[in-house]
């Protein structure tokens, strides 16, 4: 899958099947989770920020005490691409490592 090409509906559905914690909201995918503590959430956000920099793909992040919401879309492509799903998978891995659910 080319990471910068817009995905069609079937490809988006197939990718979402692999990421059950994520949902589609228009031209983005979103996941909300709870961290075990406020500081654990901030540490998770820092880890996601490092992964995002490495991938040159940056999520929108909302922090509300222990509740974190991540939203991904490839704005330069005008919708969802493989980059969004690759970073979503990495966020899932980091969330698990930081005890977020």
C-alpha cells in the first residue's frame, strides 16, 4: 500500500478491521483512551510525538486529565492514507506499553 495515496472505502474498511479501537470520523480516524494517571498520559503523548516525528506524520492530540484522543488524517492528501493507519498501529503499541486502555 502506498503510504501517501488516498485509500478507497474498501481499503479504509479493511484497515479499520485491523485496528478495532479506532473509528472513522469523516476524513480522519480517531481513538480515545484512558491512561492510568495524568503523568502516564503525558509520557504516552511524548512517546507518540517522537514516533510522529520519526514518521513525519503528526496526529491531532487532545488531553483531558487521563483521557487522550488521537485523530489522524493526511491533510496534504485530503483524506486517509496508509500513513494514518501505520501511525495508528504504532499509537496502539505505545498505548499498550504505557498501560493506556
